[in-house]
C-alpha cells in the first residue's frame, strides 16, 4: 500500500473558477481518509485529480514519493469505485470482476487467482456464476468493490460509492467497507457528503467548503473541537445551535448575554475570551442539542445558564426526544431524555452546559475557545 | 473540396477510374453528383461511416433511407443518443468498456479520436432520469475501468431513426454549453440547460450592453467562491433564506450579511425577484463573454 502527499494543489477551470484552492494533505500508509463537505465544495474534484481524471492546475501530488502530476491514470496504480457503478449486464459476477484485468491482457491464471481471492474477501464465492440481474443491491455493490480489489492497487479512491443504495443497505455496506479496510490494510480515500458516513468510517476527515480545506482532524476532534463555525455546523446531526452573544464582565467572571439571559461562562473559557480581547464584543455562541438540558437536576445545578421558551415541536425518536423552540431569534433544537414531561406548547426552562459551549469570532468565524 | 479533388477522392475510395470531359468538370451540377457518388461509395459497405455521415447531417434523405434498409436498421424504435467526449484520445480499453456496457442493441459510432456516440435502443422511452443514469454510468465506467476522463451529453429519446441527426446536434450543443457554463459537471442534458441555451444565442454586443446597463463596471469574475456558491444556493432554493442557509450549513444571519454585502457592491438585492433575475442572467452572460 502507499502514502500520498498533496502539496498546494489547486484546480482552476478555463473560465477562471477555482474549484480547489491550496489543498495540503499527507496521507499515511493504510489510512482511511474521508473528504466531506456540501455539494460543490471540491471534494470529488480533488479525488479525480489524485486519480488523474482531472488535470492539476498547480501544486504537487506524490504517491510513495513519486510525482504523479503528469502520469497517466492507468499508470498510477490506483483503483476507483464510483457512485454510478454499472455492472456489465450480460457477464457473470466472475467475468465482471475479471473484465478490467482481461482487457489489460493479464494471464488467465493470475486473473483467476485474483478473482477468487477477492470473491472470498467479499463473500461472493457462491455468486460467481450469477448474472448481475440475479443479485441484490448490496451484492452488486460488493461486485463493484471486487472489480477494484482484483487490481491489487496501492490506493483505493471511492466517490460516494453508497449514495445509490437505500438507507438500510447503506448502513450495512458502511460496516462492510470498514471491515474491508481492516482486512486489506489498504490506503483509502473516500468522498462523501454524508457526515455520518464520514464520522463512522474515517481515521481522519478532511472537511471542505468552497474549494478550501476547513479542518483536517479525527472524527472525535471535529465534533468536540471544531475549528470554525462551518465545521461546527456541518458536523453533528441535529446541527449545533448558534446564538449571537455579547461577552460582558460580571463580578469576577464573564457572562454571555443571549436575548434576555446572562449565561455564566466557565472560568477556562472566560480566561481565553478575556486574553483574546473579546470582553464587550459580539461573538457567536454554539451549543450542541445534547448539551441543552431540561432535567430539574441539571437546572438546579446550573442556575446561571438557564433560558426559557415555549416548545414548538416535540419529536419522540424512541431513545431520545428532540424539542424545538425559538430563543433570541434562533430556532433551537434540544436533544433530551425520552422520559421528559415537556410537551408541545409547554413553556420550559433549559440549562445550557456551558462547559461544552463553543465561541466563534463574529467576522472570521474561527473558534476562540477550542 | 473542388470538383477535381472530389473526382480524385471518388477514384481513390471506389478503386475505379472515373474521368470527365473538361467542360463538365466546371459545372456545379457535376460537383453535386460527384459528392453524392462519393457519399454512396463510402457508405456502401461501411456501416460506421454511414452512421457517422448520417449523424453529421451529410446524407440526403434518399441515402439515409437506402442505408437504413441496407444495414437492417428499424425505422421506428425508441433511441436515445449519448455523445461521449474524451479528454485524451480514447483507446481500445475504452471501446471495450463501452461495448460491454451495452444492452444488446446499442450502437457505437466512432466520430473522431475524442468522440464516440452511443445510441441506446429500447422498447420503452428512456425518461430524463434514466438518460441521466445511463450517462452517469458511462462516465463512471470509463473512469473506473478504462481510467479515462470523459463527459457525456444527451438529448431525449426519439422514436424515428431520422430524428437521430437532430439528437446529435442537440447533444453537441449540450456538450459545448456544458463545457462553457458547467465546467465542473461531466453530464450535460440538452433539456437541462435552461437560460444558458437561450442566452448563448444573444450577440456579444447585446450581452456587453446588458452587463453595462445593469452592473456598470462590476466584474463577476472578481467574486470569490463563497459568494458564488451562496448565490447559486439561493437560486437553487428559490430565494428561500431558511432553506439556503440550511444547504450552506450557515446561520440565517450570516446569509443575510452576505446578501447585504453583495448588494453593496452591485446594487442588486438578491431577496428581490427582479434583481435576482438580473443577477442570474448577468452571471451566465459573464461566463459566456469570457
């Protein structure tokens, strides 16, 4: 397998549009890297530049130390799995998997060996003589993976490979891809717009927006220490709640004034806000839905971080309840215990766990306290 | 090609030796007859050439009818045409992939080193979604199996063979406009080009006049990606601020801030339908003028 290095990679189209700007990343051998971001953020373009299907406008791409910018895609020793995989309808599973090797004139014995090995890895041994129409969606997807595996490449590039599957199958295949990564010990770069896929599969995640890398980090760090407002809002479902807040001094400490509430800022965060000169200034305060509590115990323990509002929507999801309400011109979501007594139309008190709150600069949108 | 060159080419293609008296060589009628003969000779035993010339609109209705009979091509079958444009000259592997994708009755026509036409024949009419899926699977199969970068454009399904030449023209237009206006996309439908298709026919002078009248000296290429994507998202969401903010993963206030900023530099308030229309047209014209 292989390491990949992208240095100052840019993609500029002939009309001047910069699809990818100054992309830098070092991918270690056997890493599972995810490119995630909204549609049009440049994630697929970056993957296609690695594959050689798009020209690199500037910057340097190396695989195992060898510069790849001008190397033909077929000579880069990579295999790709895309969203719209089409199996050859008149060929068996075996022939579908062997096709790419046959047209490159690989000896038959070697093709058979590779197909059998891949079939075993993917649990397709009993389906090798079937035609695609006799396969389920998940089995077809595994055949598409098999076509990539038989190439025995240095790097696997996957572009939204699960997007055409239904939700249940997507979860199943996600687990299979994760297992496959462990079994093959492969270097994988995987593009998705689905943050759940990103969080569950990746060893590291590259979050992109408007062609620019926003943050490269572990799933855990992206969730708990987002580098800017975009990452904070993009990672996590339901989304993080954001309020406009003014930082003011109160006694020895600081408070964040949100609407008519004065929320106590924990000491460590208050120190950072003070040191960076945010006292008296407007900031954006972010808090995740699970860090807004309606239990009396929490409210009693944290009386200086309480807000009050009327529940607009109550959603019971079984293991949790989502409560939606408006506060200080913001639509707020709270994720609470299903034993809550709150119902639609009730006026309820909530305590914010300010230890978990995030503060962002109003103009740069960069995190202040993480 | 003049008459003498046509005669020379006809002799070469047919392997025969035609000759003409000097006075007939100068007649425009002779040129017409020689062109027809050359076309006949070229297509007489060459199905691919027949298709190529037919799609390019080089054959007369009579030639098309006789070619159709000669090559046992059904007149009335649903057919969807896909024009595949390769970034680099395609190779045998790409051809093998396309041949293997076929459903049994597909026709592949090699137009030149960079272009192949795939005609899919089917009992049912392929709707827009099915055409898109077919185009997407062609692009992805070429990428994964042949490691070839390609774009695909298409027209809608046509019921009569003769209509395929028009489909080809539409696919060519879609490819051209797609490359011009939708650089990042690899699939272009003739019926999904909307305003671009209309505005492409506006003269350069008229386009420039429109830009000057509505935007004075503002240069759209100076917009950063963030602002471009914000405007695009706003249009995609029918100017709905809440939906746009959601799509962009930003707070509604951030969106309003960006719209206000755009208004300051251009005078256009994107919340206002008339201003939004001016902006949409101007953005397309700016690309076109480039």
